[in-house]
C-alpha cells in the first residue's frame, strides 16, 4: 500500500513539473478568456516585417497565461510592425489563434 502511494505521488510530481514547463499550453479558464484584451508590456528585440514576426522581451502576459521571457510572435498583420523598431518599449496584445500566439495590437509605450 505504501509503495503504491509513493509511486502515485511521484507521478503526480512529474505531471506538475511537466505542466509548469508547458507555458504554451492553451489557457482554458473563463477568466483567461475574459482577459484577452489586456495589454502586456515588453521591449522589441527584432522586427521581421516580411515574415510577419516580431521578437519581444515581455513581462507577464495574463491573457495567455505566460510568464516573462523573450520570444518570437506572429503578428496578425505586417502593418502592425510599421510603427515599432528594435529597442522600442511597447504595449501589445496577444491572442491565441489556432494554437499560435499572435500579436493583434502593438504600440509604443509612453
Ligand atoms: Cu512566451
């Protein structure tokens, strides 16, 4: 009995550890959905307008349950990248669209 419990406990710990590493897991809670219009803060590292991608060092993004990191995002429209260049501090909105994290709005932070 004790051995069974220990095995169960270990598998639970492993599952939790795995979940914590999947920051890109879909946000499924109603609260996260409702917060999808929140703006996150970050700093642009690279703009690739031709590819429609931008690399942003960002803070916490509550709309998609993501902690701070530097990562590449798709953008909804390349035109969104007209007004930002590498080094800009920005506010931006991220939405999860078909499993990808997509920047749907971005503006220079004042
Ligand atoms: Cu991220």
